C-alpha cells in the first residue's frame, strides 16, 4: 500500500512540474515574443523597376478576391494596391519582393484607438482632435519588415497618429493594448 501511495505521489509531482513548464511557455511576455520575431524577420529588399509585378497582382486577387477599384503603384520596397475594402474603407495592401502580403493600412478615427491610449494622448497633446490616424494590420504569416513614415518597424498590428506639439508633428505608435510611444518626429 505504501508503494502505491508513493508511486502516486511521484506521478502527481511529475505532472505538476510538466504543467508548470507548459504554463511558463504559454506565459511568454511580449518582449520575448518580439525578440524571437526580430531574430526571424526578413530585411527589406528594394524592388527593381517601375512596373508592379504580375505575381503581386495575382496574389492580391487570391488574398482579397475580385476587387474592382484597385489602383496599383510600386514604391521602393513594395507593390502597393489601394482599394475600397468590404467595410467601405480605403485600404492599401503592401506586397514584398516575393509578392507576399506584408500587411495593410487604412485610415481610422481617434475613437478607434484603445481607451487608455485616447486618455494618454488627450493628457499629453493638445492638438490631437482631427489628427490623422492610420491602422496597420500585419500579415502574421510574413516576417518581412514594414516601412511607414520612412521608418522600419517590427511587424505587428498597431495604430499611428500624427499629433502636433507646437511647431513640430510627432507620429505616435499605439499598440493594441493601448501602449503609446513616439514613433517618429516629422519636420
């Protein structure tokens, strides 16, 4: 009987250790996840030529379906498709050098920002009303970096808002959890 009880105690202890290890793995904080993504991310490579690639157009049709009002442009790093999405919102999709979707941007309203971010911005910036807000929706399946406002950043869903502070304009980065940070100062 003592052997059975001892065996059960050993099995329960082993199970408890396994559960703790699983919880620790699931509980990775944002910094660790970002660090792992940063190590895996793909550096930007410039596109050659001025013509949008046929592959990007084909991939767009696969990703978004039969969209009628698409306007294509080639920037330094992306083939860009601007169109009206199903919600009636003007959207731009960005395709990298391998014609894979990096993510999309669409204009938003100040009221779309997380409430904690709205409170922070109202407290620290006077000229936030009517400020342009842009939402970046990352394609998690592609590790290619995104470039907005001339600055490269880690891919993840987030908002950008241009606020004026006196003479200068600051672009703030607003994460989905409401964290606000300075992304770039514009002249």
